[in-house]
C-alpha cells in the first residue's frame, strides 16, 4: 500500500506529459511485476491507424522515452496488434493476448470520450490475477484523469495541440537540456570541432499560406476545419518526441528534439508535403510555409524565434509551400544575419 501511495503522489506531482508517462510505467512495472511496460501512441494517417511506442521500461532497467531513428516511420499498422485493434474498434476497456511461450500482453487504452490516442501495454510471463488487473486499472484511471487535467491547461481548445503558454516551459526545458553539450572554449584554448551531422534541437515556425483568403472565401467554419486538419497532420507527421504548438491564428510552432539538419529537413518536408497532398473538404488544396533554426542554449528565446520567423518570411515571400533553414539562407547570402539582442524579453 505504501508503494502504491508513493507512486500516486509521484504521478500527480508532475506538470509535464513526458514525466507523467515515465511515472505511470514505472508504477505499473513495479506494482504488477511486469517484464515490460510501454506507453503507446495511436495515430491516424489518411484513415489508417498506426501504433508507435512512446515510453518503455523493462525489468531491471530505468524507464525512458523511446527514440525513433527512422523519422519517416509513423509506427506499426494497428492490424499488427489484432486484439488491440478489435479493442479500439469496439471501444472496450482492455485487450489481452497470449504468446506461444505463455507470456501475456495486456493493453489498456486511455479512453477520453470515444477517442483513445494513448494505450498502456503490459507484458508479463503469465496471465494476471484479477486483483492485480484491478490495481493496474486504478493506476490507469488516475493517469487518465491527470492527463485530462494537463490537457485542459496545456492545450488549444480548437486543435488539441499544445498552446502558446505551454511553449515557454517546453522551450526552457529544451534549452536546459542543450546546456549539457560541450561548452565554448575559453580564450586561448583551441576551438572544439563538432561533426557536421551532430544531433541538435530545432525550432520551426509554420504558417498556413493564404489563410485569410480561405476565411474570406469559405467562411470561418471552414477555416477552423482547415486548422484542425493541419493540426492532425502535424500530430501524425512529426515524431513522438517532438512537440507541436498552436501559436495563434494560422501559425504553429514545432520543437524538434535531438536530430541532424538533414533529418530535421526531411521531417519538416514530410509534414509540408502531407499538407500539400491532403484534400481539404470544400477548400481543396492548402499549403504551408516553414522557417526553422537550430536551438542554442547561449541564445535567448526571442532571438531563436526571431530567426525562425525571418526564415519563414523568406519562404512566404519567395513562392510559399517550402521549408527554409535560417543558417543556410544566411550562409547563401539570401538573408543578413540578425544581430543578437539578449536584453529583449519574449515572455
């Protein structure tokens, strides 16, 4: 009982979805004696559902967020998990499967209304006793309720994406994580050379092209539907470790975690082409322009965002429907480097 209460206190003490995921699988792993526990994301891409692991813990190891090196993968088709697929279709509380070696897999979708975007997957060497399932169910209920509370305070009411006030906390955490990178050399010391393909953090600003014309021609209801559909395409196009925000109006922001420039460009272009090829009801074709920049812990948020905005402005004023990298524009002579203004306040 003490251990259960400790985990409940730990889960409800977080104000971040990532730490909430880590907390819930740690609790389930210990209390249920599982061999493996995962948080799964269920995404829809062009009418098909895919399952992608978001966080994992194995027996004897620490919980961690999953890293997906293949940026083009949206996960495994849900048909690869027939019992879970049936559970989602029939909107039931759980699903189980037994493997040939006797191991039991239990899936517990996190239902919010009639929709389940998250699911817990628990693997054990044998089927669980009903009492253990009841304890797990209680943990899942607390997880679902607290996830709802976080969503209510963090998410945009129209699109369901993270909102602007959440952006501050997320960018601050990303900047703090970036300070773990090697520091700049002291005067007189040789400069440390970094590989050209080094993983970095990235910020991208997305703007819907000619959105005012959509509202003027088709009305605000169709304009809102365009924003909702673009938000859905963002959710399915970016990786589970990335964060997407509605910044206001037709503008969105993405924080891409730990990837190379080449990979960041591919991820952003995948989203851009997904929007371009999508048929929006009544409206038809819609495109987006993107400006993005690498995140440095030695720059202020206003400078980082300002440079991404400069790249976005270049994309929109040079044909739209393209993604432009700030540093490449500067090195190519298309943009003049922005002066640093560390005294500016953004929030």
